[in-house]
C-alpha cells in the first residue's frame, strides 16, 4: 500500500502530524482504520490517481490489522446536526476509536463482531425512530431519552461499542464532569425472551467492570424530566 490518503477537496487541509485517520471506501461504504498522519496536508505525489486527489496526507497503519466498520453503524457519531465533519475532537474521537478497538478485540477473541444476543436484538428491533439530532433509535422511549439529552445540550452517543472483550453496547453514553463516562439503559420489554436475556447479560457486564450506569424503566417515563435529571445529577453529568 502507498500509505498516502488523498481527496479532491481541501477537507484535510488542517490535518496535523499524529492525527488518527480513517479511510472511507465509496464502493463498499465501509470506514477502514486506524492510521496516523505522518505529514501535513500537501500535494506530495501530484501524478497519483491521475491528479484527481491533490490534497494528500502521508499515513502509517497503527492498528494491528485493517478493521472495517459499515458507515451506517457510525452515522450517529459522524453526523453533527445534518452534516458530516471531517475532523473530530474529544468525546466523539474517543468513541470512534472505541469502535475500532472493540471490533478488533471481538474478532480476535470471539471470531465474530457481535454476540448472538446483540445481533438477534438488532435484527428484531431495527433503528427506525428519528430523533431531533438526527440519531435513529429503536423505540419511542429511546427517542424520548435522546431528544431530552439533545435539548439539554448534553453530549451523547447512541449505541457506542465499548472496547472490552464482551463487546458491550450501551443504549447511550454521556460524559461525567469527573472525566469518566456514564451509561444509560432503558429496560422496556421484560416479556420478550431475547430482550430479557440481553438485559441480564448486559447487567452482568456493567457490574463486572464497575461501570457507572443509569437504569430507566417504562414507569419512569411518567415523571421523566424529574427522574432523569436526578439520576444525571447523581452521576455528575449535570
């Protein structure tokens, strides 16, 4: 591989040496990672790609293998409002790297990208409820949570993959004022066997790693603003 990234427009003009980079494949709509920039933006090989992609950055692979993730899985992170930005900082950058670390760990340790109970859940309950910030979630209850976080200007990620062996996928993740992360789960379908199995396994993982967790249930929606505010305050989010 040439280890050179190029684009037709100056999206990468502010890339700095040491920035992490992902490669988007327009044919299969996957994002590949993870590389690190070894140069700033410039026309390093003006004849490469027939001169079509003149804004170029030299890169080196820093992950142990190429890891691809479908673009649709990352849309909730990549979009800021209705637009995609080309450089991410802080919380969003951290979540993107979590995805790639988790995908790699899952393939090495389990030979699969998602545990069966997570795959079954996603197939049975597709994300079809659009939120005010553009996220698509799997239920009206999750839509209520997402809209509340958006309207109260709380940074949040929907279904981020965590970089732990069990490949935990919380409903939501928000930052706490102490610098850590707080996870939010809405438990809503106790009569569904697949859902109940998923809930039990996720609860065990949260307990195993002593992760900060807010658990919400259908009765909480009746006084949602009060209950959710109190829970976020307890976890130092507000």
